[in-house]
């Protein structure tokens, strides 16, 4: 399974990448919104993990642009922004799940697997 991780904090990105690879996922990373958009348009992913507060183009705008281009890849927002309005904004942008930092890695894996299962059964 191929996952795009969009996270500008290298330590967190490294942690997520290492954990996903231990679960046998293939991981590509973007560290800003422009890079995320380029990768999302050029490659096929089974899921994307999207931070909200990233440089150049924030994760909400990246998600909106991805959805406007009719890319149906499941997107999990992974962010420290925990207000109700932030979560609503994420879902309105097109996110499928919203996970608040700090997070349990096992929960992130479970959410990825649930989204991929749901997408596979609807195809």
C-alpha cells in the first residue's frame, strides 16, 4: 500500500514514515503544500496523511484542490488544531478522517485500513 505523508516537521514525518514502513506500507513524503499537490497529481496513492499547518499552501487548501481535481484518494487530516470548527473545516475541504496530535499510532493505522477497505469495497 502506497501512502503520501504531508508533514513539515521532520521529526514527526520521520516517526510516521518509520511506523508505516514497519507495517509494510510504502511511504512518500512532502514537506509543504506545493510539493504535496505535485505528488498527489503525479502519483496514485492508497491514502494521504495531511497536516493542516504546512508551508506554502496549507493542508486545508491542498485537500480542497485535490478534491476539485476529482482525486478520490482517502485523506486523513493529522493536526494539532483541535477546535470543533477546525475539524468541520477539514471535513468540508474533503478530508475523510481527522486525527488530532498527539495521536496513537495504532489508531492512525486502523483509520488508514478502514478507509482503504471502504474504498476497495465501493470500487
